[in-house]
C-alpha cells in the first residue's frame, strides 16, 4: 500500500508499505523522487557526533528502504546496517525502528495522479509548514500511543505499525535544518536473531490461517499450490502426492524448490495426465507424504 500525506489542498508522497506473500515480511520505503550523489552521516556515539560527508561511487535513489523480516531482523538498505527485534508474530513491546524528519510538508514530493484502492491518506491538513518528525513504531496490535498517528494493525499476526507525526522542534546539527534526516537506532532490543527464518515462516502462515497442522493453499492464478509444513525439516523432503482424481497427477518437473524455504514449504502444480494441462482450480488431495530428516 501507498501512504500519502494530505496537507492543505495537496497530497504528498510519503511511504510505501508492502507485505511479502511468501512469509509476510514487510518492505517499507520512505519516498522521495530523484537521486543523490552524497549524504551526511553522524551518530550519538561521542566518537562520531561530527557530521561526515560521504560521496557515492554512483548516484543513489533518495528513497530509504527498510525490510522488516518475520524473524525480527530489520535491514536498513541504504547503510547496510541490521538490528534485531522480536519476531513479528511474537511482538509484545513497542520499538521505534525509524524516525524521519522533513524540513516542511511542502517539501515532500507532490502527488497529482489518481489514488488506488489500497492507498491510504494520513491527513495533516492542520499542520503548519515547518519541520515535522515522523516516528515508525512496531508494537502489539493493542498498542495505544499518544499523539497524532496512523495505525496499521495486522490482526491475525498480532502486531501493528504505528506512524506518528510531531511538529515539536527536534535538535539537528547546525546547518542541516533544511535537510531531510533519517534517524535509525544503533541496535535493537536483542543482539541476535530470536527466531530462525524457516520457523518464522511457519509461524506466519499458522497465524494467518489459525491452523497448527500442515497448511495447503488453493492454487494461484498460475496453478501453483503451496504446502506449509508443521515444523522445519533438516533438508528438502522427498514427497508422494496422491490425488483423489486418478486422471490428475503431480510430476517432479512441476515441483518448485526455493533454497530459502524448501525445508518448510512445497510448491507444486497439478496436471491432467492425458492433456498435460495445468489445473488452476482446487483439487481434492488424498494424501501427501513427506520423507526427510527432522
């Protein structure tokens, strides 16, 4: 989804938030048009408090991309830094993953096209045109924060993304008052990842389906069926798939292996034995046997 800021009579580009179908991880992009060839960097660390100018080998987009993985790993793509928070399906505490200071809402890029059905608007029409600091906080779905905010609750998974807007002046280094500034934490609540990626993927699918058994999804538009295992397997399992209709089958060539998830997920297509046509409608499965070491 795209989130726009409404300020007075205009819409401004602000943020894109997408959920990855594979495991529900989030991709968050703070939007700005154009490229840049340099940036200034500083830290609360006493040794790095003085802003340093960094020149890039080639122009980079002004967008800021952050990925929030189900496992609790947060990647900041523009700096290469990562921190660790709670796994998303086990979120119990709030944590600010990013603050973003705009020198003025009118400095955000204008949006004049038609809105899509999944677009959202954060209405700040009553704000002035001075600096605004946005805080992006992950917390439980029941989290209640004071102030001006937009809350996106992921009900089944039990967490929420909270976007707060604050006109209170924030302290910035002298000479940078007119700059866009992204603030990220030095570290998260944990020093390492609290859940393995494969288990995080299972936990996500169990949360959104409410099932603790093996999960079998209906075929998508390409006829691909996904099966999510109940526990991670040590290696990609061998399989025997038996269908109720004897005119249908699953061949080895119709099984897709994904190196990142092959020990927790099986993807396959069902074909008509005679015509070879891929079946894109739900089919009755008699049994699926998986053979692998735990």
